[in-house]
């Protein structure tokens, strides 16, 4: 059985034209995806979800990281002048995590500094939690996509060997190609989706960390402001 298959492969190779007159073999992408079977459909769905999460989170985090450079200076002036309502209005109009944190701190003025700091930190944690929404799903796709690809590889190889066993002495390359196509294509597809989702995840985590650092800096500035004498 095996010698016959090797002989057929050699004959197929010998019939391939070489040199200037050789024809390039094209592999249409859609045909390859179809040969990958249902696992490629699942990987395609996961890729769409990963791209959607990345774009949506990227825009949201970018918006959260933007702030008015004069925001804290204006808050400082309002508080030192005793214009707490103006300071709260400025926080509300900013519509940002920093604004909501400072607004909570202003609403706690008059209480012990530890209580004010704790209230600000609680709001900060909630804001960070909002920014991290769906990042766990992106991490899951990064890990699950390659595993699905490997599952397709196993299924494809099982199919190839099954077809080989059922064919008896009538084995040919076309018969085995379906299973081998599925085995290789799903592996490539799973790795592409997994690697892409992994890169997306780490980019978003890095941007969230930058926002966390910014929130910590503004919290420290606000707490320092409370130690300044009121005019």
C-alpha cells in the first residue's frame, strides 16, 4: 500500500512542468477556507469578535485617557476659592474617569483625608473595571483559537488516514488531499487568529495601564491640594 502511494507521488511530481514554461499554482483563499471545514467558520467568527472588541475598547480607552491640561489647575483654583459647585460642574462636564474621581473627592470634603482617599480609589477601581470590559474575552480568543486550529489538524489527519484505510489499494493524492488540507489550513488559521488576538490584548492592557497611572497621578495631586490653605 505505502510503496504504491510513494510511486504515485513520484509520478505526479515528474509530470509537473519546470523551467520557463512552468505554470504557477494558485491557491484561492476562499477555496482554502472552505477546505478547512466548519472549524474555519468558527475561527472566522472569533476573528470578527476579536477585531470588534479591539476597535471598541481602543476607542473607549483612548477617550478615557484624554484630559484637559488645565483641568487640575482649574479644580485647584475653584477649591482654594471655595467655589465647590463650580469645581463639581467642571468634573461633570469633563465626562471622564478623572473627572468622576475628583467629583467624588469633592463631595467628600470635610471628612477625614483617609475617607476621601478611599472614596476616590473606589471610583478609580470602578473606572478601570469599565475600561477592562471584554478584555478577558479577547484573552480567551487568543488562547482558544490555536487550540481549535490544532483540533482541526487532528480531525484532518484522522480523516486522511480513514480515507486511506477505506481506499485499500486505490490510494491517490486527491483522496488524501481533503484531510491534509483541513489539517494544515486549520492550524494556520488558528495561529493567525490567536496571534492577532494576543497582540490586540497586550496593546489594550498597555493602554489601560497608562490610564491607571494617570488616575494615580491625579489622585495624588488632588490629595496634595487638600493640604493647601484655603484663601
